[in-house]
C-alpha cells in the first residue's frame, strides 16, 4: 500500500508526476512554478536543505553562521500541497522505463516520472589533478565552509600558543587557487577578518601578519568582468594586503603548500577556487555534452528526442547570442520558472512558450568591506554604491524572509562593530565532555 500524504486535498494518483532532482536555485524555482499546476511534484536531494551558495564564503570566514544561508527544503515546500520532498541520492536514470534510481539511507528505489527536471549542479574540478584535492579542498557545501572556518581559526590559535617558539612554516599563509569571484571574495573576506576583527583579539601575535595569496593562470583577476572593473578589484585587494600571482598555473599542491611558476609558497591552508565540473547526470542520460561535460540542450531546455526530460542550471549547456550561458544562480532560476511554464502549457494543450532566453541582470563581486563591482548592459559600478547594491540583491534572493531579516541584522551589526557573527571552532572530541556522558569504565577512573 502506498503511503498517503497528509493534508493533501489534491492527491490524485492520475495527476502527472514531475520529479525534480536537485533542491538548488533551478530546482526550487521549477517546483514553486508548479504550485498551482495539476501535477504531483517530488523533489529529490541528497541534502535536506537549500543552500544560498553565493554567501558560502561568508560562513567560511566567520561572518555568518550556516543557519543564515540555508533553509530546510521541507520548510520551503510546506505550503505547496502538491509537492513532496525525498532525502535521497540519485544514482541513475532509466530513460526507457521513465524512472529515477535513488538511494535512501535504508534502501534503493525507483521513482517513476512523467516529466523529469535535472538540476543537479556542479562539483569541484581539479582539471585532471585529483591528487590536489586532499590538500586543497573546495567550497561547495556547508560542511566545506565549517571545516575551512575551523582550520583558519585554529591556525591563529596555534600561532598564539606557539608564539614563544618558531611558528610552523606557512601556518598563517592562506592561498586561493583561482581568481574568479569565489577566490576574490574569499581573499577579501579573510583580509577584512584579520585586519578588522582578529587584530585586537590576540596578545602574542599580530594577525595582520597573515599572508593572503591569490594565484591564477589568467593574466587578470575576475576575467568575466570588464578590464577596468577587474583592475579596480585588483587594486582593492592589493590595498587590503593580498598578494596576487597571475600568469602561472599551479604545478603542485601538497601538505607543505603550492608550487606556482616553479616557486613554492609554503601554506597550511590552500583553498581551491579555480573551477567546477557538472555532476554525473549527463552520463546517465547518454546525451551529448560540451567540452566541460555539461548536457547540450534545446531552446525549450529539453534534450533531443526526450521532450519529457528537462536539464537546467549549471548542468546544462545552451548558447545564446553565440556564447554559452554562464553558470550563475539567475540562469538557473529563470530556467526553472520557464520549465514550469512549459509543463503547464502542455497540460492545458496550449502552444509552447517562445524559446528560452536569459535576461542578464548583471554580475557582481564584493571585495572586502565597503567595496564591490557591478556590471550589466547599461552600467559599470565600483565602490561603496556597488557594495550596497550587492548587499540588497543578495538579501532579495535568500530563500526565506526570516533569513533576509537575520542576515541584514548581522551585516549591520558587523558593519558598525567590525565583529563577525560566528567565530566558532566546532569539533567532535573523543573524550566525553562530562562525567554524566562518560562511558562506565571512564566514570570509574574519575
């Protein structure tokens, strides 16, 4: 017997079943767009939360806590009576039988679909050097951010404790491999943290002596932006004390640091911000992919020969005006809403909407305190005005109004006091924290 869904007045088994794989920007937009459609929606994700990835670096640098930028998917979907959420990892797709193969903690199951929306996103790419990964983790999840925050804060604690001895080489050197938005924003945030906050909290060391390095094989940082905005960001990072090494790829990453252009930079904290690659969903479909592995889709966001399968977001490859669409949140959100319109029109036997076209609202990057760059078709901005515009846009796209309020309050507090919100080192300790929690043999020894 199939379990009944509570509080479902529209639970009709004959309704078409739309399965959405991925609870990111694109998947969430598609699900919300089907709120009033005569369909059953099942959203599958291996995490129970929707993550606002553009602010992930602020968790890693202790400005925000994980709860500021993540929302339980069930909470986001609780008012959508035609939607269900499944915590599982999709391991394959059976196109012939129109089913998704998902692995839950207790079992593997097949989930049939009438329409399938793949919005599985991307993961870190090491460009054929997977041996770098243990020494240069990326920043793609809340777990990544918390681990990185622990490591950076611990570095200063170790340096303080060892102040009367020789500080381990590279302990307070932080290297970002990649000078795109993530690398630049991360470097600016670390520089702001050590200059504005940590500098007054330690007695034996000067946190401002920390070395922050950004390396990239390109000839300029933020290559997706115009040259003048890239130059402005470069100058800002330099004023914050960040070293910028351009024109050389990373030759090696190990436990002692990185080698760039034949020179070793000793570092105990290397962060990979150089690039991403799509998930394995493209291989499941057996569809054509571009050089980066993204699925080539048609202008209605389906794959050739399968109008029931939609691919959106970072997983999809679609050219517009002779150029591939960028892998940004706005593309995924607009594509998710478009997919919902296509499905609803099909159900109503109405003509399909015009081919998908992305409306570019512009690109932004923040570089430390009080400075950001903004570029769209009509204007280019840098400085304080762009910084406030960046803050407003990011607040607007947080998933819940409660998050907008708490993040706004935290930002204002940090702006006025220069005190970030979550400088916590959170670790699991082997020893019990209290006699009451100790094992019996441990209590006998007390």
